[in-house]
């Protein structure tokens, strides 16, 4: 099956680039990109996404795809699948992330670092959002100090598009109970 859709990856990439050009890394850009992710899901046969791009390592251990890399390394688009009733580690990324749910649902929790980040081995966290993201909706996290989060796929699991700043590299894993920070897993994507 070839990619089948009305809103091409090239158009999507151009629109994401335009949002970043217009608003930089602002909240307006992140919200605009959330709407673009929703449009991409709504206007395309999402089953055909498995036929494009290249395989990618996803933290769930399930198959994923790297669909699009911006040539200026400003963003990356991934297709990610999460098994039912599983959660990621609490972790941070190099910047903003937008998640669009294709199928299933997840509980999405994000924290802000309440400390100044001076101690690389410890983080004081405060919850800033904790909600469910359902099929067709998007969730987001913003730049530091607001980019610590956990995704927990619910009963049906979750298939989602993940639009990430840069290459989406993880910076830390954080123990929610103790605040202890550790090196993230290397996903080699």
C-alpha cells in the first residue's frame, strides 16, 4: 500500500516550518503545530503511514516509523505505537513535543522543573497538566522548564504522531518519587 492522503508530508513539513518561522518556539507555534498534526491525521489514510519513511526505535519497544526530518534539523515527525496499559518513564526532551492520537487514548502528564536545573542528578517537579488525550485530539509539552512528561497508553493502547523539536532526543529520565535524574535510553533514531 502506498501513502494515501490529501495533506502530503511535504505540505505538512512546509506548514510546520512556516509556523516556526512566524512564531519561533512560542506557545503559539506549538498550538499551531498541534492543529497541523490534527489536520494531517484527519486528511490521510493513517494505515498507509506504515509504508513511508524508515523504521525508528520507539521507547515502547513496538514498531515505529521516522516519517519526516526537517532538512534544517528543526523538527522530526514519528509514528509511534504503545501497548495497552503501559506508561513511558518520566522524561524530558530537548524541547517542545506535539502528540496527535490516531487510535486509542492515553493519559498525559507533564511537569515543570521547579528547581533551577543546576543539579543534573536531581529535579524538583510540579504537575502542570494531567489529562486524557483521545483519538483525534492532540497534547503538547513546551520548552524547558515545562518539557518533563509521561505518556500512559490506556486500555486500547495508542497509535500516535509525535512531532518533536530538533531530533527529539531525550535529556533525562526522572524518578517521580525521588526526583533522581538518570541518563535516558538511547533510541538511535
